[in-house]
C-alpha cells in the first residue's frame, strides 16, 4: 500500500510540474512568437539581398540577382571596409586575450590587500556609459596622435571591453585547481611558463568566451569609429552602412537591396566564428555562471 501511494504521489507531482495541455500550448505559442520576432529581420536580409527591387518588408524576390553584392563593392568600396573591420576586430581580440589572461590570473592568484575593492572597481568601470566618456577619449586620442589610426581604434576597442572580460576571466581562473600550477613550479617551471603551459589550457573555454566576445564587440562598435575616424579609406563596416543611408537621397530613398547585401556580408564572419567556437563558448559561459 505504501509503495502504491508513493507511486501515485510521484505521478501527481510529475503531472503538476508538466502542467496541463493548455499551458503547454500557450508556452509553445509564446516561444513561436519570440522566434518569429527575432528571425524576421534575418529573413528580410536574405530575401532583400537577392532582390532586384527590394522593399522595406519581407517578400519573395521578384527577380533573383547578385547585382546588389556587386554594387556594394564597386560603388562603396565595401571590400576595404570589411578588411578594416577584420583587422581592427582581430587585433583587438588578440590584445584583449593577452591582457585579460594576465590581469585575470593576477586577480585570481595574488594576495592583495584591497583585492575585493579592486575587483569590484574593475567591474564598476563597465557600468560607465560609453557616450559619457567619448569627449575625453576624443581629446586624449587627438593629443597623442591616435586619430585616423588603426592603433587608436584597436587600443580603445580593447580598453572598452577589458573591465568585464577581466572579471569574467578571473572567475575561470578561480575554478582552476591551484595544485596544477604548484606541481609545475615543483618541476622547475616559472610562474609565467606554468600559466602558459598548465593553467591556460585548462581555462581554454574561458579564453574562447573572451576571444568571441571581444571580437564581436569590436566588429559591431560604431561610436568610437565615428569619433576617431574621418578618412574614407579607414571606414569600418558599421560606418559603411551609415554612409550608404546618408549618401543615397538622405533617408527617403534607401537602397534596400544594397543595405541587405551589406548586412549579409557583415553577418558571415560572425556566424563563422560562432559555429567554429560555439561549444567552447557555451561550456565557458556555463562554467562562468556556476562560479558566480
């Protein structure tokens, strides 16, 4: 009798957790609405990019064409913009990975007197709006000769993302057992060599997260480019979008096909990086969430 009662109780709890069929239908409808809402812009990008007469709404192309892609390269030098974005985002990612690895490891392993205050101070920097600091950033870049410079864009993009990435990477290093590097020290390795050969391979998921977030942030950032760059040959992709909208009859005669073609080309590197590192990023984010 006790066994049957326990089984019936478990079944009742399971049914309450699963909910009724009405709740299941409502949940699926909500998820479907969210998916459609976020998927619609991508559907428009793909269809409009191959449409000879693209409009501001989703429709099947009246005439399939590749002319939109050809025109963005011939009329707007989009290849140079892609190259500029790839150069800036790639070097920003490398700089962030090196700086964040060293800073995060130091905060994780060093015994500092005001360690908590320093750690939360680093995170506090991330809460400052970028628009509130753009004037001093412009003045500083102008004073040291970093305007219209790839180096200026790389340094500023890297600095913008450093606070949050340092905090994130510290969490990954905290989860790495100390005995691994201590064993390396006993084998005669220096602290830097133990970090490179032992700790970083264990924390590779965190490095993947840092690299992916850093690249995506630099790839999509436009405010600093507008402030620091006024040379046509240094425009990045986000600024190229703005130029297409501004030079084609203001905002009343938008060339939707060309804008959509730019959007598709702009998304390709991001999607390639995502699918190449998705497992590492998912594992890293889950590990970071467990450590919070």
